[in-house]
């Protein structure tokens, strides 16, 4: 007779078969049988967080920095509802997560039992798919399918809800058999004809631009390599979304910087004026497009994406190519090399006028700011952090707000998977737990969370996790005592009525660090900033770095609302003659 | 509102809405209808009517027929979003004007009236395959099958013959001829 396994054992056997090495979680009544089995599976290490949202973001950080799915294990009721923010965040930013939740025993479902909630009902709109396991014989199949759904196609979170009695019941373990297709859902749907058309457009273009996004990073490191090859082969300019940063080296001359609401002048103007836009793995998000009726009015648009529902969702495109970016780029490069051997040479002349124009936009130096010798400008703090860490392989996470945009503008990423930020959902409190997850995946690497003091307080309790597992994460807080982005919008749109955006009672972050058992460092002046950053980098323990920055600084450039890409607001240097009045008084 | 103090863009021009009938074949499992309906409500799509039933007991397949309205772009999104759901096998989309597709809804009418009016009521239903399901001296329950707008019209016109209650299904659809939607 074959050996019988309990539901709890089967959970871990499946995790083992899926090569899971770390899970993030928090125990509770309805998952106790699973926690009881943990000791028998040495290959799986459990990271105890301080809040289930932290488990979710840590799993996200782990997944985005390693390319493997992140796994979290939480209890029923509040455990599940606390994880919802992280699941939604992962859904918006296409991060593969497998969330295992405990549930009250089957016979109590629907009775409003203690710590019961309709977990699959609540998480249905924020997962790719979810399952309530009602029969122990389905458990192993569901677990394996969960990993498959999370990691194939456009990645995303899934949830498996396991009632407590199912965790105790016993059955045989069925080995995993990979199905070829999931209900007929294939992902590479492009043909050579599509590629030929793309090459035709590329060779005709006089004002082309690559617009790349997080899909390139999700497609794996190879996709980034292929992208670089294609960009160098064509000589075209390239801009990236927030999520795509790192798939092309930021210090390369062909890179125009980030585009969108707080993107560079040259990137947004190039998007507006181009005649060929090649979108690779981005989704025409509303922060990118600005006014949709006037979005890049004169261009042919190509959209390469693995998710067919991304095509024509916000912007109508001329050539959709549905497929994995790695395979599309491989075919494109192959065809390009075959048909146009000396493409880059013959092409240089054709797009030289375009590059001249771009250089003109570039000379506006839209990311410039007015420096100061008395107070630390937030942009300066990030520039210094970059200069002092660029020789290491650094992983950056962020919270959400001004500091996030400044990090995206001023920190230069040269490799994929080094930049973890909450873009779609914009979750304040993402960065600290994400840094925990990144450090777990890369124990020897430098991991910095560029934070705001308001965001970081939302998940500050995870410092305790970092201390417990000796994770030397660096929490680099740009402290302006305001919810900076809220304050900026209030200044520009709401007549400087700073309603509730000032935090009147902040903790002393240095003392707080000490209370958590880690190191606190404070920098007050530009003069001492470098030394303090070096001190932080030389500390082999978790650090909270309290960087006191200019409280009034705004994040520029910026596209005001109802405006297309070519009507940007530049920084204070430029603003004297362009005050925001009337129609422009709204943001996109 | 060009001057809305919003962090979001202002709604663009609205396009014309068309009525479409979307047919989906799904695994008949717990929560599958909620997934489909939740997708519609969550993304702000309309549902005018809905009909669901298992059609293949061996394979455990249900067929859901949804009547919806939307711009061509929205209809495309509906189809593409539906196709992403794990338990969905295939999605068909028909325009209401499509001559190659049969659409039918069923309605039950209850009349309470005198004999003369009840007879008139039955005669008025003649074009829509009326079947008398229940009959007393004072009342009749009549079943008809027809198009949505025909039933709309009928239920309005029949009040004068003592119509007191209407129960109706969502539309179901089938292609004409020997072709089967794959």
C-alpha cells in the first residue's frame, strides 16, 4: 500500500517539488497543522513576518528580484484580509505569488465561525485565480496548478484556501504532471508575418522610439539582453516606464530616461513627436499616456505583450504582437540580421535629424534642480546614494510618493531585477517588507529601501523581521515631515490648503532603530551626507537612515492634467514664465 | 469638466454602444458564475440578461449566455478578459443584428381576468408559440418564446387583458445551419 500523507504534508511536498526554498508567513488557528509539519521539511525555510501584508510584499520583493514565484502562508479571516493589499499590488504589477491561506473546517464554512471570511470571494478580483480545496484528493493537483497559473503568461498572484480539516485528512501524493496548455490558454500567438511587418516599419521609420516596460523584466534576464541587442542594432532611442527601469542601461546615450507624468522632457517629447512607437511589455497606463486623445498623434504604434487583453485596452495600436518578449525579440533579431545586414549603418542617416531634435530636448536638462548648501535636497541625497553605491550590485526598493519618483529619476539602473517599486497600485509601505524579501533572495547583496517617512511607518514593524533574520537592509528615509506627493498636489491644485498632509508627531527614527535593535543614523546637512551614507554602507546590520531633506521641494518635471506629452511643466528654473493656471491646474 | 481638481485624466469622447450576445463555455465548478459576473461588475461592463445551465454532464461544461452593451473597444476587452479566466474554455460573440444566429427568450405570463379577456390574451400571444401551462376559471399561465423586445412589447400591451405577473429568462443563442462554434 502506498504511503498516505496528510494535507499539511502534501502542501510541503508540493512546495518541495516546485523548488520553493523560502516562504513568508504568520501562523494562526486555521493553519496550525501546516505549521506543525514545517519542522519535517528542512529544505523550506519559513520567514516569520510581523503582519500578513508584510509577508505579501516580502514575497513580492523576493519574486521580483529573483524571477521565482514568491510564496506566503497565512491564516484564515484577518490573516487573509491583511494579505489582500499585497495580492492586489502583485496583480497590478504582474508579480507571481502563491498565497496559501488556512480556512475554518469544511463543516463550519458559511456559519460565521471564528476567524472565518469568504477568502476566495474577497480575493477573486485581485488574483489570477483562486481555489477553495474541498476534497483532500484535489489538493496536490491544485497546488501545482497554482504555481503554473502564477508563473505562466502574464504572471500574477494566486491563492489556495485550505480548510483545517483538509490539512489533517490523509491521501496518496500524486506526482506532478505538467499539462501542455491551460484550458487552451496559449501565450505565443505571433507569426513570422507579424515580425516581417515590424521589420518593415523599423526600416521605414524616421522618428522611432522604443517604449519598454516591466514585461521585459518579467520575461527574464535574457529578454533584457536581447532588448539591448535590438536597441544597439537599430540605433533607436529608448525610454522606459517606471517598472521597466533596468532592462536597458540608464547611463547609455540611447536611453532617454523614464517617461510619463514625472518622466524626462526628452522622453515625453519624443513619445509625442515620434512616427513609430514600439511598445515592448508596457501597458499604456494612464500615468504614461496623459491625455489619451492627444497621445502620440502621428505615430504608428506596435505593441508587443504576452497578455492579449492589454492590446487596444487604452490605446489603439497598428501592429499588435502577442507573445513572450524573449521569443518575439529573438525572432525579430533573427529576421533583422537576415534581411538587413548593415541595418544600423544605413539607418543612422535616416534618423540623424531625429537624434538632433532629441539632443535639443535633452539640453533642457529637465531633471535639474536648484541645489542648496544649507538643506539637503532630496534629489541630491539620491544622487549621492547612487554615486556611493554604483560600484556594487545594489538592489533598490521604494515606498510610494515623491521619493519614489526622485529615485526613479536620479538612481541609474543598469541591470534588470534591481528595482522593486509599487507602480500600479501605488502601495505606501511596500518598500520595507519588499527589501526584506529581496535580502532573503540575495543574502550577500546591498539592499536599500528608498523611503518616505510617511510610507515607511505603514509597515515599520517589519524592521523586527529584518533584525530577527540578520538582514542588513538599509532604510534610507527622505524625511520631509509631509506626505510629500499629497503636499505637492495640494500646493499646485488646491490653493496650498495642506489638509492633513503634515505629520505633526513623527517618531525619532534613530531612537526607533535602536529600539528595534538595529542602527539609526541621521543626516542633517549636505556637508555630512556623504560620510553618513558611507557609515550606513559600512554597517553590516539593518540601518534606519533618517535623512532630513528640504520640506518644500516638489517633484518635476510633470505633465499637468488634460495635457499631452509635449506640454510639460519643468522645474523651478523654468517655472517663472509658466505658472500653472486655469486649465492646467489639474494633474493627469 | 476641464477644471476638475483631479489626479486623473478627464473622460474622453463617448462612442456608440452596440448590443452583443456573448456565449462562454466554462467548467461547471463552484464560483465560476461569480468569476464571470464579477469581471463584468468589477470592470464596469453592462449585463442586460444572463442565462446559465450545464450543457454537458460528462465533461462538466456549462454554457453562459450574456447580453451586453458596449463600444467596440469595450466588447473586445470583455472577450479578451473572459478568455483569461482559468475555467473558461471558449468565448463566442454575436451581434444582435446577426442573421445567422437565433436568439430566444422565454417568458411566463399570468393573467387574472374573465374568460373573454383570457381568450384575447391567448390570441394576442399567437405569434410567439404560446403554451397554456395552467388554467382556472379566473386565470391562465401562458408561456411564450420570443425576442427580448417582443416580450418587452407584449408585457406592456397585455396589461389590458389582465396580466398580473411576468417571469422571464435571459436570452439563449444558437447559430443557424450546420456550423458549430469552435
